[in-house]
C-alpha cells in the first residue's frame, strides 16, 4: 500500500475512477475543487492510495492558511461532502487514507482537520471507528431517489402534500420555466440570493463564486432554472450535475412573488429533465438537526434520510478561545469546529 499526495491539476484519471462509484458526487472532482480553491484562495489536493500501481482509493482535500495555522477540510464550502472515494471496498486503503489525512494536517501544524462524509455511501460506522475524532458534528442528508415514471404525473404523485398543490398553483399562475446559463440568469440568481440570505441574517455566497462557476465548470455540470411571470424572473435554482446525482445548490425567490409557487414548479421541471437525462438521485444537501422547517420542506419531495457526520480533529485548542466572527473572517468557507464549542459565544 502506497499513499501519494498530488495537487489538483487536470486529473482526468481521478474523474474516471470516481465515476466507477455510483455514489460519487461532484464535490470530489478536480474542476469543482479548482472552483472552490480559487474562490477561497486555498490549496486543493488529493491523497491517492495505490496497490500494485493501481488506484484503490482517493481522498480529496482543501487547505486554507490562516492566523492560527492551516485548516484542512474534506471538503470545504457550504456543506460539500468529502471523504474517501473507492470503486471497490478496500478497508486497508480507506484506513490508510483517513490516517494520512490527519497526519498530514498535524505535520503542517494545522489548527484543525475535518472529514465530511458522503451520505449516499452510508459508511459513518466505519468513520466512527477509524477517525479517532476529537469532535463530532451531525447532519441529516435528504435525498430524493427518482422513481420509474412513464408520464410526468407519476413523479407528481410521489410527493407529499402540499407539493402537488404548489406545482398546480404555479401552473395556474402561468409561470414559465427556462433552463439557462447566460450572464443575466447568473446575475439574477446572485442578486436574489443575497437578498434572501441577508433577510434571515445569513452569509450569502459572493458574486465571484458564480463567475468562477461559469469559467471553471463544464456546461454539462451545472445549469440555472429560471421561473418567470409576464417575462419577469421571480425565482431561480442553481443545480450541479455529476455521475448519477443532481445537487440542489442555490434556490432563490423574490419575496413579493413567493405565493405563486414558482420554485416548486422549477424543482418539478428540473426533476423531470434529470430523469430523462438518466440521473437517479436529487441531493437536497445537509440539514441541521434543529432545522425542523427546512427538514419538513425537503421531506415532502419524497426524500430518504441519510445521516452523515463531520469528523473533527483539533491540533491547537487555542481555537476554542476565538470568536465565531474571527474564524469566519480568517477561514471563509471552511469548517474549523462546531461554534458551540467556542468559549466566546
């Protein structure tokens, strides 16, 4: 068994290996890592396990330097899933990659290192046993597995109320849904996203992320669905595509038009298109255990729950004396530790 560490240049061999695992997600691809590392001014790399010169496991990671030392994530940015990617089960290789990830962070005098697992792999018992973590954080992954359908109504009937009513309401309102990748669609998505997130006191994604998305990713890996009424855009949704899974990434809606249910129709149309194109899963992303309203919204789209975890090792306990604001400024987009563990909250 040999573990190599390489940078994130164009690594088509790694993409082809990842595609051999039906559960692999876009977050563990070279182009997505390039996008995030450029946006966060960070270093992206790969740990590769080889046996008899054959790849038997991958672990993508991103490192961000900062005032307390570097932070390592697999993976960084808004709940991106990381962890070990394998075509065939090889526990020796998986353990070696996990161990090397934390050893690499320790040698670099890191403040913390976190592995965020892939909910579709459902392998958290293995990580519980082999990460030897200091702290643990939990999320609920919610995924819609597309049913076999012969007509659009079959998909509609797989949802729980009030989703079918919402979709029919949008159709009565005359909402038109378009699939786009142009500048105007990107800017509408960004500006509405900022307004939505700031209205609830959150931290919105920056314009640069959306600009880099268009520059970095292949056209087949992303799209924006826009919902319009009387030629006016009122809702949009950014989706990412890889392997067999669609990622529900950035939904937006103009508050004044929320009751028209344009976003529900967008989701429905996007799911129909994804099924036609051969995708099998719709990943709604992680939900905190306290987000009961968000959980219920996703649940009514016929989701299955997949718990997944953040496995955190701390190498410098001084981080617990920092403020949430200081960590967000020093390590934007990175997971350092659960803010509930800070002394200054």
